[in-house]
C-alpha cells in the first residue's frame, strides 16, 4: 500500500517551510513561499522511497493495532485471568503479524 500524502511529506522533509503543490508532483509545479531551494526530482524520489520503505516496515504494527482487543478488554483479561492469560490472548495477534 502506498503511504498517503507521501510526495508532500517528502517535499516537506527536504525543504520545510510553506509551499503549495499536489500530492503527485512534479516538483516544478510546486510554489515555495519561504525562499526555500527547490529540491531536484531525484532528491524527492529518493525521499519518497525512504518514506515508503519506513511505512512498509511498520505494516505489522498497523495490522496488530487493528486486531488487538480494546484496552478495557485487555485489562479485564488481566484482572480476571492474570498476566499469563493476557499474554496468550495478545500472542495470537503477534503471531499472526510478526515483526
């Protein structure tokens, strides 16, 4: 999955400040308001690849977050059945989405 708004994030990481443009580029169509130097397409592409790799590496964490029981349910599990039981419940999701 492509990270949302990745092109804009890449440009911001490279130049900071205020600018306008769309989330697909090209960089030549961006307007920079704070006298930033316009990055090259190659630099933006490299930053997009870096950000996408970072995003992809965290897919397991996003998937786990969607499947873990609600915090109240986890605390209830600990209270009624103990830490070892809670670990077993959580392990199912951790095993399904390993790091």
